[in-house]
């Protein structure tokens, strides 16, 4: 794995940064207040090829990987414009379809996901399952007469369903054994559910978090889907699921690192300019050292994120799983500390609308919680990496 970024990656980083800074935090904040996603920025990023940089060239993408897509999200975040749907639409849904979808599914979805003209949401979390994906109760059964799928269940905390063309839903299908036929065991499977499908109901959740993409609770009431709505093999199980969840963790790390960098840059600028008792406050170690620590922790988190992206793009799903969890953990912790220190550096000004940092306090906490809590990551590392017994 290269420790130093290639010239190509540096050029991508600079180009995306320039795009993000053309729009800036003020633009992004306005879209949040208006309750609409950053559609102009999204469209421009799509035209420039940034949204689908990880998707195959033959379907309109850039032919890169999660390494390139994480650069895009990190730099947009560092410019104050983190696009949440980048985590979901091209990273999770686009990756799953590119790896496991049929040729027809790839032709239908990947060009639009690549240029941003189409988007997909992702539904996995359920009200009674939480972090335990083995307790997912959304089930899919075959109609023996037509071969259609019938989906029944509930999902919560699904971002952007109202603006997405479809949602990739994680359901469970009965597994099939060559010897036993249908086993009665259930394995996770992935289904493309178009937004206006009959029986597919959504309810906006009342969140205190300010974000342009709203959160929804979904109810699937015998949603009828054609046989080709299934992505991949109904018996592939966790392999297909984690093909999407590992990029999700890597991209959440990029989201957090970008946010932390934005907050830190604002604090550093303020610490240079704000003068009290004849010296800039940044001259005092009580101010300078915590900011330096925040920078170090963000840089270390980025290294782990780059390792995770490299392993994933190289096809090492097992190694990528460990590194992606570690990257998400490290980035979330670094982001929360950077945002907190940035607000503290500005004092009362850190809570004003003028400087735009207060809203990041809540947003930074999300990176500790979603898509998997830091405690579950510690559980993963303790028993998967260190070989300690499970506590659950």
C-alpha cells in the first residue's frame, strides 16, 4: 500500500477542493435550512465525474475505487459541503450493483448513479434489531404462481428516501440446500425497491439533527417486486451485504475527517487572527497544542481510511472489514475532538451562526453512532482481531 498519495490522487483532491470551495459552507447551510439537498453541487460533481469515480468505466463511471470516492467526500467535507448521499448512492448501492448485479441492473442503474442523475437510498436498520443484523425481520418470499418477490417489514433511519429513485432494501430469504431443498434458515438478500412501489410507505422521522437529507421510517406491506429486483444470489448472504457495508464505513470515515478538517481550519484561522493581551491567542500553548493534537489525530485516521480503501479495492474483503471498522472508529473520535476544540477555541463566537461551527457539534456525534456504534466496533476488534470471547 502506498503511504504517499499518487500525483493522480493529489490532482483529484485539488480539483474537488476547488469545486467545494466554489460553493462553500454558506451555500450548504442554506440548503439545509431550506430542507433540500445541495442539488447544484451534486449536479456539478456528477458532470465532472466525481460522483461515480468508483464505478466501472463501461457504465459511465471513472473506473476507480473507494479510495478515489473517499477523497471526493473528504474534500467536499473539508470545504464545508459534505454530501451524505455519496456514502449511500455510489458507495453502497453502486458498489453492490457493480459487483453482484445482473447485466440488466448494471445498465439500468450504474450510468445514472455515476453522473448523479439517479440516486439510491439504503435500508438495513430496523426498530427492534439495532446493531444486531441477525435479528432483521424484513422477509422476502416468492409468489409460487408468478415468481415475484413479496417483501414485508419495517426499516428506520433511512436517509433521503423521498428524493432517491429507489431504495436498496436488506431483507431475508429462505436458504436453499442442494441436499435438503429449502432449509428454513434465513440469509440477508438485497432488493431494489423503486420509490413509488405500491405498499412501500415512508414516514419522516422528527430529528433534531439539521441535515438536508431527511430520515425516514419505512413500512413494506407485501411489496410486490419482479424476480429481477433481487441483486445477486439469494443464497450469497453476508458476502453481498458486506460488499456494501465496508465501503459505508470507509466513506463515513471520509465524511468525519472532512468535517473535522473544516472545523480545525476555522479554529486555526481564528487563533491566528484573534488578539488578546497583545498576542494572537494561537501563540498560547493552551490553544495551540489541542489544535495540533486534533490535526495529528485526523491525519492518523486518514491513514487508516486509506489502508481500508486500498484493501477493499484490492479485493481483500476480510482485511478491509477490519481496517474499515478501525478507520471509522478513529475518524469519528478525531472528528468529535476537532469540532469540540474548534468551538472551544472560538469561545462564544463558536456558537454563533456567523462562524458555522455549532451545527457541527451534533453532526460530529453522528459519526460515532452511525452506521455502527463505536462500542460495536470495539466488540468487533476485541473478538475478531484479538481473539477474545464475545460478550453477547
